[in-house]
C-alpha cells in the first residue's frame, strides 16, 4: 500500500479576498473526485487543506504581531470551522475521514516543526481512514505561536512517512512564469534562474504564496520525492493527479 499526500489550497476552497467565505460547491466536487479514486484504489491518502480566508486574514490580525492567546484561539477556531466543512463533505461522499488539528499535534521552534505526533495519523491510515489536516496556528517555543502552513506540513509528512506521491492543488494551472505560462518542471538547479520570474499570490497570504510553496517542495525533491503543483479548481484535475497523469508543474531533483 503506497501513501499519497494531497494538499488542496485555500484559494480553491475559499474566497481568499473575503473573510471566512467557503466555496461549498468546490469542496463537494473535490470530495467526489477523491471518493471516486478511493473506490478503485488501495492507496492510503492523507489530505491537507489550506486555511484561505478562514486563516490568513485572522492570522495577520491576531498572530503575526506576537503571541496572543486570544488571537491563537480565534484563528484556530476559524480554520477548524473550514476543516469541519471539509470533513462533512468527505464523509457525505462516502470517505471515512477524521480531523488532525496541528495546534494539538505539532510544536514549532522559530517556525520549524520540532515535534509532530504521528500516532493518530498512522492508526487512521491502518484503519482505512483519511486523516485531514490543515493550515493552523501552532505553539512555538521561540515566538509563542506561529502559523504552520499546509505547504510545510506536506513535505514534513512526506519525508517521515515515505509518501510515494505528493500533489498540491492550487487555483492556477501550475507554477507560472512572468508571462503567465506554466513551467512544466522545476529542479533545484533550474530554480536558481527562474526564481525571480515565479508569480506570487495576489491575496493576503501569511505563508509565502507560490514561491514559498515551490521552495518547500524543492527541499522534498532533494531527498528524492517529487511532487506536482496543479489546478484543483478545474473539474477532473484532482482525479487526474491521483491516477498519475502529467498535470501542472513537476518539482523533481533532476
């Protein structure tokens, strides 16, 4: 049984220029595409979703200026609401899915993951359950609290759990250059030249946007695990990724 890690960006399942506004139709469509794949596959899946408008505006208001317990609570409560919507949709589609909240399972130091309780995740996978994690605000030994993005959760889990396939569904067709064209492949070597041409995020984003996403996945590629960034807002693209088709931008070691 191989392990797939799928990350769905907050830009796909929320209105990122609003505050706490979900795209319910998109959430349900993605749940159906994952469910259709699960019926035909024995592969285990971990799902990670971004916080979008349920996390970025709140974190910028309450968390980025320093530790504030009330701000941590309000931000976590907001992202947990989106997580519950995702879980409701997945279970309605026939997927047995359970939440794993990073605030309760992770510890950071200067933004770096130093502890991650994987026991629940491993047991869920053994029992055929899809663990659903999300971008969150997490306790940090140095800062008090800090934002932990889904784009940092994915490479960490992929590394420690030996994932075989990693995908990040965004709201664009892949990593775009300065002309708007999709960059079909990025390696650590090619990244040096194209880094300055990669388009960033146009909305409020406390996690680094597309450039931050690529940087995180390049570190994963150096250890031998490739990933893809593709457009999950297009119907059928999540399915194509899960079935191994050539979608979006491939990030690989060479």
